[in-house]
C-alpha cells in the first residue's frame, strides 16, 4: 500500500520555477569557481594521493556502499533510486565552508570541488544508470522513465561544467574582482540552497509531512555511512588528519540541489526520490556543521604529511 502510494506521488514543481532553479544552481557553481584556479588542478600532479583518494571516495566507493546499503535494507523503489541519485552527485556547494570550519585542508577541498564537478558531467549519469540498473526495483523505474544519458550529460554540463570554466576564467583574468564577487556568491549559495529545499517542501508540505518518517532514518544512516566511507578510506591510506577531515566532509556533503533538479527534470518529481533528496539536503547541512564544529574545536597535532 505504502509502496504504491509514495511511488504514485509526484512533487509539484512548475516549469518556470524549475528554470529559475536551474539558473540559480549554475550561478552557485559560478560563485564557487571564482575561487578556483588552474593551480588547484595542478595539485593532482604535485600531490596526487589525497586528491585521488577523494575522487575514489566520491565516485566509486560511495555509489558502491550505497548499493550495498540498498541491497541490505530494501527500501521502497523510489527511495532506493533517490539514494543512487544522491550518491551519484558531486560534493555539495557548502563543503568548502565546512572544511574551513573543521580546520581541514581547505585547498584540497577546493581542488576536489573543481575536479569532482568536471568529472560529474560524465560520472553522475554513469553512476546513476549503472548502480540503478543492478537493483531490480530501480532498474524498472529507469526503464519506465527511459532517460537519455546524453540529455542528462548535457544538463549537468550546463549546470556545473560551463559555470565552473567561466568562473575560473574570471579568476584568471580579474583575480581582484573574482575575490570580491566570491564573497557575495558564498552567502548567496547558502541562501539558494535553503530556498530550493523550502520551495520544494512548502509547495508539497502535506506530502512531506505524511511520508517524512519513512525517509528520515534512511537518510541519517546513508549520510553516516558516506562520512564513514571517506574517513575510513583516508585513514587506511595513511593520509594526514587535515586531509582525512577534508575527504570525510567531501564524501558526506553531496550536491543534493543538483539531484533535486535532475529528479524534477527527468523523473517528473517522483515522490520518494524527491523527498529523499530534499531531506538529504536538510540533514547533511546539520550533520556537516556538527562535524565541522566538533573538529574545529579540536586542534591537530603536528604530524608528518604522507
């Protein structure tokens, strides 16, 4: 009964509002890119280990552990595909701020944001299609929706790739202007994110109130496992504590705003999928800020960098 009910619910989001949110997300990415330079990519060559560890956690391990979690708990199909969507997205736009709060390696965080954003153009559609097709209930949803991977690649490129390159270009030719604009966009990105979640939930508050208890525990467990994956893999590789903090945060803070827009665009606001992504967007801010404040209050002793 619940299965059929939640999967038949479609979140109300009109085309005009969707276009506004598409533009807003692109502006957020542009703002983040204003503080990214070509040298951030060069760190991959000069010190590849932590950057590669972050990319592996983001695009390989997180989708894998998500698939394992889905297989174990067997959530409703639309919740499961929502989990795959969140895991397929790149790091969230507030991860740099939380890394700074946590006294982590902010430069590494910025580098991972840049690299993950570019990789997401291909990896987000690829991971969603691959892992979603391995779990039969979500494979049926993907078949029914008949998503064109190329169309999703185009949208992700427009929302993330183009603004990233444009912001980096402004940083390169007008560094002083870019620094001033970045301060404005930093505040704007947080306001946008809250507005996105608020609009999505307020217009459908009855639906959210009815089903929130079913999605609440799934998101908390999923988010905890995401943080644990980043932390465990970093410690396993013997990375420094600052790098470990950064990779933990980058793995646990996902761009659920992008996930929501993809859901509204390609899945017509599929009930459980949209609710899971929306609640993730709220919860990862809470969990991320808690981790940031906890680590920020703890000093890191001198250690030999690996």
